[in-house]
């Protein structure tokens, strides 16, 4: 069976998005064990991914050209600025609350996509998408129920994680705007990661964090964060954004709690309860239900 990457099926796009979200779901574990501070790890995450993206663009023989009439410099920088703030907020939140809390709240990006779409673009919400979103949020809550700690001590970290979800939604919306101007999706990915690194570098300058790893293990952790979560995770989601509407792409982020729970089971021996299994199934059903050919961009 021949698979077309130019006009992929909705199933292939959905699988790509879920895999991308799964790679993002690994971030909390890597940030927790990193030898550098949370904002510093976010900076290395973006900056170390830049040469990997350049190699990918070289392999695909894509010309790095920028036509001014298609967009403007501010709009080109916006996705990266939003992504940088998202990384900084989420990494900061991960250190201040539980992994379950940080993952769940950061996964609320599709809620903000709906809000932004309605407030700024007067977009209508289809009943199918709304039901899928509600089902996914409900399933994610069930999935994380046994690990969630809704208390005042976690409130600060929960806030930063939710803020990360809001800025990731802004990243998706601004990336979608560039896509609609027919800018190459790989070029958007490159500039988004570049401006993300620049934004994070400025934030690091105002922090008092440990910036350089102290061991080989520390370097391997930040490289894994850059390769798995940034290059593969953000890369897969950005590619899929060239094929589907922003709302559908954001919805697949609800599969991040599924990844976090599976990793906790495999690596930490935390067995999944019946309620967690049910929650994971409901998340996937909600995502699948929202998938339809009408969500395809082309």
C-alpha cells in the first residue's frame, strides 16, 4: 500500500499527531531529571534542535527563502515567541507541581484554541469537535485522577502549566496563520524553533539557574529533550498542521496524559487502575470521534 505524504489520509495524520503528542509527553520526566534549571533546559531543548532541523531541510532540498509579500517579520517571529514562553512556563510548572498535574493542565491547549478562535477569528465550533473535546478532557481527568493533587501547594505550578497550555495554543494558531499564507511548513518549524531559542535565551539571562550540565548524563538528557520532544514531537505536530485545521491538531494533545501514564507504568511500575484504563480509552475515543474528512485543510 502506497502512502502519500503530500495528500496523506486522515488516519496517517491522526497517528502522526498522537505520536508527536506522545513525544511531548516525555518532557516532564526529562525536565525533572535534568541537571540544569527549567528555563535553561527549555533553551537547550530549542537551540540544540536547530541544527537537526537544518539537516532535515537540507535532506528534503527545501530552499530557505522568505517572500515578504506572503507575511511579515513580526508574524514570522510570533510562533517562536509563543513557543518559547510555553516551554519556559511548562518547565517551570513541572518543577512546582506533580507530573500528572503539569501534564493535564498543559494539555488544555485545545480549550484555548477554541476560545481564541471564537474571540479573535469568529470561528464557529462544530458539535462533533466540541463533543470530542469534552470527552477527551473527561477521559484525561479520569486517567490522571489517582495522581492528581489539587492543593494549595501545587497551585503555583498548576497555574504555570495552564499558562503553558494557553501559549501553546497561541503557537498553534499563529503557525496556522503562516500556513494559510502558503509558507513552507518546514520553514515555519525552523523559524519557530529559532525564535523560541532566542526568547528563552533572554529569559535565562534574567534567571539564576544552573545553565551548563555537569556530567555526560546531563548532556544526554538535554539532547534527548531536544531530539525527542522538540525535533520529533514539535516537528510531527507542525508537519500535520500543514494538513489539518488547528483545532484538530490541538485536540490530539489530550493524548499526552496517556503517554505520561504509560511511562509511569513502564518505568516506575505504577500499575494502571480500571478507572485509568477507562480514561485512556475515552481520550482516544474523543480524539477519533472528532476526526473527519471535513477537518482536512485541503
